């Protein structure tokens, strides 16, 4: 999340925030980083989202994450475990690993993720409700390039290879369960996800523009996402971040997203 491997042991960051969208979706998240050494961080996160669905009243999903980051200079390793989803529809247990390199003008990471997924398919055309267990391997790259002391660009991409063909005879009920809005954690079931961002620092303030695109693994629809975030201090140990986003999706249409996060820095 926020770890930079340059803080003293015992220092920490806690963040909490809310997101809402024009499709009546709502999400809340609590995140934290703890420095256990000058070059080692522990991180954890918990999130919950609630979205309206065409074929059921509401879908509530959970996300939980724990990770370890150690920097050897100039290389580092990140390891993590995560759970996301709704066990009555779709959920996944994930393991991830990254090898990254950091220099004075940027960084480069090689990322891997394994997903153990379980999908509950609804009744459709006299076919009984059924369960599908499958897995996925994800491979990706991430990079940051500092164009100046105040301006940087970031790129990130991940592509997934599934053990089953999710596009074989897809039906609209499955699509409605998977792709509802950006805030649905089930929208994580994608073939690929890629993003590029431009960040500009104004003293202690930061403005960031991001473009992202992902393709659904079930129906193959694409979503183009545009986001603007502004981070500013509100005290000696507190920041606030406002976010505004717009999605143009072949699956769920046009949706506007708003978010607000508070950060608290402690220890030391």
C-alpha cells in the first residue's frame, strides 16, 4: 500500500475510506502498514462493498489482505495472501509474490499471482445450480519513472491464465453477477488489467491522473476507467485524499465514482 522501506521500526500508517458510485454502489476500506525494521514492512487491508444487481437485491463482498515487503537495496521482495468475494456467488483465495528493483530515478517490478477460485452458477434454463472450482495464474509488470523531483509516471499490468474456459456458453445471469460496477469486488475476475498514471507533487500535496483498462474473463467486455486523485495534508500527521472516477464499460455502462480517504502517520 504505502510502504517505502525508509521509515524507522515502529512507525506506521493507517488509512480508512469510503467509495460510492452513481449505480448505488458503496464500499468501505481500512488499510495499514507497519515498519518492523528500516527495510521491512507488514501491511494489511480489509474492505467491504455493496452493489445493486439486476437479478438479486444486493451483492455484498469482502476483501482481506496481508503482506510482507523487504528491501535488500537495490532489490526487494513482496509476498502476500488475500481473500475476496462472496462465498454464495464467487470467491477466491490468492497468493502473490513480486521481485522489484528500485533506483534513484524509478523502480521496476515483476509480479506473480495465484488464485484459487470457486464460482456458484445460478439456475438457468432448467440447469440446476452448480459449483465450479478453478484456478488462475497471473503474470505482470509494474514500473515507476521519476521525470523530475515533482513529476512521475507509473505503469502496471497483469494478465491471467485460467484453468477453465469461462467464455464457453456464457449466459447473462453470470455476467450480471460478475460485472456490475467498479466497486463490486467480483469485478476482479478479469483476463487482464492495465493502468498508466501521471503524478505531480506540489510541496506536500499530490495530484494524480490515471487511466486503466480491464477485460472481463466471462463475457470479454472491456472497461475504460479514468480517475483523478488529490492528496493534501490536514495536520502534522494526517492527510486526506479525494478521488473522482469515470468508467465506460461495455458490460455495465457509464458510472461515476467518488472516494475519500483519511491517512494517519504514527510511531517514531
